[in-house]
C-alpha cells in the first residue's frame, strides 16, 4: 500500500502542476487580446487534468499491485541466481492454471493475487512464488495449512520453515513459498532466498493473537479454518486447535450483536443442550457427531470445545479457553 500511495501522490502532483489555480471570482477579468489562455481556457485545462489524471490513476491501480509482488519475487536476492522465463501472475480467476488441484485452498483463504518467478543457477532451480492475501491472519492460515507439522516453526516473519527442498513463510498479508530442485546446497539457497524476501516485505511479524488463547496442555496444532468451523456453516471462519483428545475453536464476529445472533442459532441446532454458565452465554451437550461439547459467547467471540468424552469434560476445557479470550 505504501508503494501505491507514493505513486498516487506523484500522479496527482504532476497533474495538478499542469492546472492553474483560478483566481477568486471577484478578481477575475476578461483576458487581454493575445492572452495565451482564451476565455474558457481554464475549463479546458481542468478537463485536461480530469481526463489525464483518470488515465494515470487507472495505470497506478492496475500496475501497482504487480509492482509490489514483483519487488519481492526477485531472483537477484541471492548472488549467482538469474530469472529464467517470464514472470508468473495469477488471480483467483485463473490460479487453477498454475496450481491445478490446490488453487481452491488459496482462494478460500482470501487470495488477491500471486506473483512468481523461476530462478536458476549452476546448482539447480528454485520456484519462487509470492501470494498476497486479504489480511495477515489469512496469510498465516495459508502458511499453517502448508507447513510440515513434524518440523519446528522458525522466526521468519510471522513464522517459517526451511526444509531440504522447500521453504515457506508468512509476513504481513503475504505468504511466500519456494520449491527447489538443486543438485547441492539446496537448504542454504532456500534459506538465503527466504531471509532476503522477508526483508522486502513490510507488515506484521507476530502470529495471530488468538493462538495464545488456547490451553497449551496436550496441544498438537492450531490452524485458521476459512469456512465451516467444526463442519458448521454458521461458524464461517475461525481458529481450531487440535488436542490429544478433542478440539477447541474461536470464531470472531463483527460485533457482540452479530455474535449473539449466530450463537442463538447454534443453540437451536443442539436441541438437547443445557446451560453451562460460562462467559456471556453458553451451553453444553452430547452430540452424535461432535461428542461432548461446550460452546460459549464472550463479546464478539464464539468459542468452545468439542469431541471430548462428555459434555462435562468439554465444559471444563471451555472454561479455561474463555478465561484467555479478551473481554469486549
């Protein structure tokens, strides 16, 4: 956004410099004979400004996003590497042409565009792709859906991994991925590209705050689910934590009022539920599909535990989760 704002400022400055500042109405006089601007010239100059400013603004709005992504996807980040072939550019409309079979996942997380290049050196090649998402949480969500759960997360942006033939990280609203086919030194090259690309991206460097709300005992993983949390359409998007036994979730609505409306519909979905006395409102139940469960609302957040042995166990776990969610 900083790059686009800078270009926009420059465009308006250039255009405005071509437009004379009209005098106050009481000082206007008829132009003298031979005046370089015949009567009505001010209107034509203003028309020039409007037409040409519009054209330049269209160029800025179309080209700027590509320039941002292209500034990150650069083979010269690491010495000895050169770009081979054309730069790749995809949007949700055509991403399937490049990622056939997995494009839908990126689109569900809120893809805006993807820019990529193929880099080559004497030792092999690296595919370097930059995905711009709607927001930082979405970028982190794509990262967690692609990482190796058996490997640690490194401090690269909000989180990253460097593996023998693959590297990935997220920072701000960008998710970046590298796939290597080198004959030697693959990990070193991937790490150099990842750290170099990370420096070119501005934005958040901390994981989503919601990750710290989940109880840590026997926690296996936490992921952002882009739709139908726990398989329930009412829960459109949220974080889900998997435990040795059961899973927890947190969904954020736009406001406490909208959260209350969703929670009311959830309560109707579980007809045999009983009040659980947590947070602003809550219920517990034993469900055929979700096992022992407890759901609560706290301000604009809806959270809970499911797939536990019984409703009582779910309520105990849910109470711990509710304590860590900030009040509204």
